[in-house]
């Protein structure tokens, strides 16, 4: 495979960052990685990646850096901290900040970088771990269109759909509202399924109805069949992270001055799930609230054999 000329740094090798970084290696890019988990870094080193021991070291070696981190605080520390990217990133370099974080924090970071001649895009993703591994992510981009075009080939290795949404922060606004809707649909789908089960409907057939009718959505098509029916709630996308995203989405709504009663209900349901000890489970585990209330479990007979 032809070696790409750009050197890419990747910071944050978690459930999403790990398969995303492997996609870039497979595409022939020179890749430098940084993560606090040594075993994750070592695995990528064996596959051909290079290592940086800090963000500031990475920024001295790469002209393109991707961050995939858990929250805004982590992003700010990695970019603006004493050992942050900003300390050694050369003018003309580009940061692709692909975490799901606060759009207002993103805008502050972008301004600080711009004063140093460094460009930034906020480019959060949707599509989960499977999409990250398959290169089928949806990428929502905020920032300058001409900067996006410079790194489009890199992003195209990671996602099949790339949307430019305007100014810095807008990518994360879109992602947060997508997750607000996703959480609402997951809650409503869980509720409907468990009411049907409690009322005597055959589980698998009723789920087929929901997947075929006007209530069809990602939860009944993908999450419930792949996580709930087999009773395997390993993330996926953790309830703890969804709670963080819902808090940020509600902040967007508050600052926009828009009432969000449906979103507020979803936020409370996911807080309840977290209080029940489900925070490290996949978001589909929210159904376990209704399973507790009904004293029934939504497990497919075919999955249990």
C-alpha cells in the first residue's frame, strides 16, 4: 500500500479511538499515538504506529492531530494544558477534535489555536464501535470549509458520511441533539416493548411489528436485537457517557432559549439508570428499569438456547 505523506497524531485510544486509529494505519498513514493506557498503545506499536509520550511531544512530530476523549475537561487539558498540543503545534497544522464535548468549550479552544495560526475542526461522530471499525461513521463538522477540504481524505477513512454544519462548535451541537433524540427513542422503545411483553404479546413478533411500523427507529432495529434480546449490555456506548451528553444537550437548549420537555424526560430516565448502577452498561440497558418494574426480562427465546 502506498504510504501517505501526512503524519497523523491520535490521542485517546478508547472504545472508539482504537478502531479509528487502526483504520488510519490500514490506509497507509504514518500514525503516532498517545494514551495513558500502556497496553493499548503497545498493541498499536506492534501494528506499526509510533508513540508520543505527551500531547506536546506529539504536536512536534505531527501536522495533523485527532483527539477522541471522554469530555471537555480532558480536551482542554490535552490541547491547552502545560503539556498541551498548543505548546508545540506548528502554524498551519490542523486539530480534528472528534470527541463529543461542549460546543462552547470547542469555540474557546478554536480561538486560542487560531491566535497561534493553527486550525481546528470539531468533528464528533455517530455510528458506534461497529461504525468506527468499518469506517462507516457519520461525522458532523464545525469549522472552516476550506480546512475541512484539507483533511477530508483523512476523515473519509473514518466515516462514510461527512456533514459540514458551519462555524466552530456546530458539529458538537448537531451530535448532542442527535444523542438527545437517540436517548428519547431508546427510552420510549424500551417502554413500549415492556408494556407489550407485560400485556401478553409475544416478544419477538412484537419487536418485528415495531421494526416494521411507524415506530421504527435505530433502537428497535439495532440496539434491542443486538443488546437487549441476548442480554449482553457491554458498551457499545455507555450510559455514563450518554448522561454527560444529555447534560450538554440541555445546556445547548437552555442557551438557545428552547423548551425541551421530551429531552428533559430522557435526561431523567438516564439519570435513573445511572442511579441503578447501570452507568457502565450500554445505553440499551435503560430497558432494565422497566424490567425491574414489570419483574420480566425482554430476552429472546432463540437467544437463550
